[in-house]
C-alpha cells in the first residue's frame, strides 16, 4: 500500500480551514485542482481580494477557506504566505505539514519550494528550540536548494538563528 501511494501523483492536500481549526492533518482532502496565481489574476477579483485580506491579517481559518474557493491550481506565493502566517503563530507542526505538501507538489512539477520557505521553517524550529528538527530541515534544504547563493543565505540565516535562540 505504501509503494502504491508513493507512486501515485500527489492528489491530496489539506482542507486548510479544518487544518487550522483542528491543528491536525486529516488524510482525505483533495488538492484544489487549480487556483489562479496571484500574478495572473486580477487582484480586484473578489475571491483574490478576500484571500489577500485574510493573509494580511493572518486570519488562517478564512484564508484556507478562501483559497479552496478559488478555481485553479496551487500557487507558490499562496503557499509561502500561508507558511509565513503559520510560522508566525508558532505552529511548527503545521508548517512542516504545509512544507511536505509543497515538496509533493514540487515533485509533480506544479510549484517550486522557495529559499524563503526553508528560511521560515528554520526560523520556526529555532524559535521553539527544536534543534533535532532544525538540523534535519537544514539537511533537507541543502539538498533542495539549487544554487550556492541560496545555500549560503540559508546557512547564514541558520547560524544567526542559532546565535539568537540557542543556549549551547
């Protein structure tokens, strides 16, 4: 069963409204098939405006609901904004679940994990002092980021986080 699941294209994601209400990740939610990217839609479109407004005030429950109401496929900018909102609230577990979703979508060629996403995860780990997860994330990011400049920025940020939050 695990092999079959691993071979399938990623076809599941979170009902973000329930995810942030329950702080859990139910397993049977379909990915939105297509959400227009924030660059390609009219920002005056009511559904996009509602989503952007919810993200700007970190209203995660409504942001998830509005995102699922949009027609279209997953968007890197939306995932990055959701990840930022989640990590700013200290929901490290939810941040890792979102990043796992991003990685599956990246394998399917639908979106790309950005250096900023990895930075947010590292900051979240350092903030709560979860150093084993911090080191694991650093290792994953090293493999995922393509350019030396991205890696250099990531390691500099990791060292800064250690200095600020760690008590070695």
